């Protein structure tokens, strides 16, 4: 039995891994926006988005390579789903990175209402990012993969899970990218006249 006490890690939302990938956005522009600039940014984001208790995230403070390794995993997750969203197969290297991190991170030992009991004994990025990795694995292996889309605004690059009834959502949000695209089409039509 591992020495650290068990903690309950809330079961991740299906699209948590996509939210994680979207912490870098405007990926198609010349100056993408990066939300996670420091290890603290990463710990705070995980605490909020994955609802990890501070008693757990606190164990990772000062851990070496946390940000660099965490961002490398995020990029592997991003590439996997940006590829499948366009009908492709994830690169072997990205799948290998995901599988290695899943093996290194805590196991989902016991389920109970609202979460998984786990014994994270390491303070590596793979351990911290367990909920995002579980979400990525479940999404990649499950029936919702065909619903993963990338925003039709090529500058935006947001990934999202299309839960619309018709399965034909194209934009990360109508207010952010959809209206901009509509306005741009309108502008082009006016120019053609
Ligand atoms: Zn967008």
C-alpha cells in the first residue's frame, strides 16, 4: 500500500482535456495567448478546472519541471484531438506520451459517488494532471470522439465537444468566432458588389 493517504479526485468532465488544451489559444495567429506562464498558474488552473483539493495541489509546489512537463503533455493532448477533429489518427509519439503519463500517474483505484480514490505518491506533472489524462483517455477511446471539433476560425484553434442536437456546431462560441466570421463574409459580399 502506498505511503501517501488516499485522496478523492473528482471524476473529470468529458471535455476537461479540451479545456486544458485551450489554455493556449489563438493558436492559428502569429501571437497565441498562453494562460499558463508559471507553475502557480498551472496549479491554480488544475485546482479550479479539475477541482483538485488544495491539500493535494499543495504537494506539487516547488516540484521540478512541473510546468515544462505539464505543457508538453498539454500539447500532446492538443495535437491528438486537433488531428482526430479533422479525421486523422493521432501521431504515435503523442499516443505514447499520453500512455506513459497515464502509467506514471495515479491509478483510479476505487470509485464512489463523485470521484475516484487515488494514492498520488509522486509530484510529477503526470500525477498532477491525472484528471486531464483520464478525460483524454476516455474521450479518445469512447463514442464521443466523433463529436470533438476544432473551431472553424483558423486563427482560433479552440477544441470543443459538440453537444448540439444536429452535431453541426462549427464555432467555439457564436459570440467570439461565429459572429466575427459572419461579419467577415458580409464584408466580402459587400466588396464583391
Ligand atoms: Zn473560435
